[in-house]
């Protein structure tokens, strides 16, 4: 029984040494010792520089200024016009839908294009600008829609008001 005890002690010590050595990190041999380069990337404690700057805003859709012009994928464009007699018109062209939305102090109205993208472009609605009975017609000329003519009438469609309009701004 005496000879079994030293064997058990030696076996226990050997098992402990093996368990401890298995838990330790072992350095892997560097495969590029002769070239002087390391196979592991060098890590920096400094944060990486971002490629893009992102500005977060707490403003919702209500925080957008009233004078913001829209330009989305080339299919929506907004232009402002000053007309004679005195009238300011903001036209939002929705080219994919062949539609223009006219906004004035007299009201807002959506008009549909009635011709096939010829010059002038002609848009019409079967209501007056204020939504009452009548009609509204918007003719815009030149490739960059630089000039426009708006014709409007109320219930008495023989009494037509015509506005000559010039685009303002770029």
C-alpha cells in the first residue's frame, strides 16, 4: 500500500501540471521572422477615423423651413414664379406622374398634363385655384420652364384671368 501512494501523488502532480499548461496562452511561432514583418496586425488604441460625417438632427418634418426647394431623383422639381398681375406661384413638377402642384395665396391645386411633353407643357384642372367651380390652366415654356402663363376662371368661365409668370432664382 505504501508503494501506491507515491504513484498516486506523482500522477496527481502530473495531471495538475498538464491542466495548468493547457490553460496558458501559447505564442504561435512567427512565420515571417526572416522578413521582419509580423503576421498579426498591429492594433492602435486610437479610434478609427470615419469616412463620412453624419449630422443628426432632432428636427422632425415640421422643422423644415417653408422656403426649402425639393429636388428628388430628377422626377420632382420645385420652381418659384412671380406673375403679373401680382401673384407668387410655387410649382412642384412631378414629371413621372405628368402632374404639377401650384401653390399660391389663393389656394393649392394639382393639375394634370394634357399634352405629350411638347413645348409649352400644358397642365389643366377642372376646378378653380381655390377649389371652387371653374378651371385652371398652367402653360410653362422653355426647356428649363423659365416662363409660364396661368389662366383661371370661376363659375363664370367666360371671365378668364390671365397671369404672365417668370421664374425667379436658379
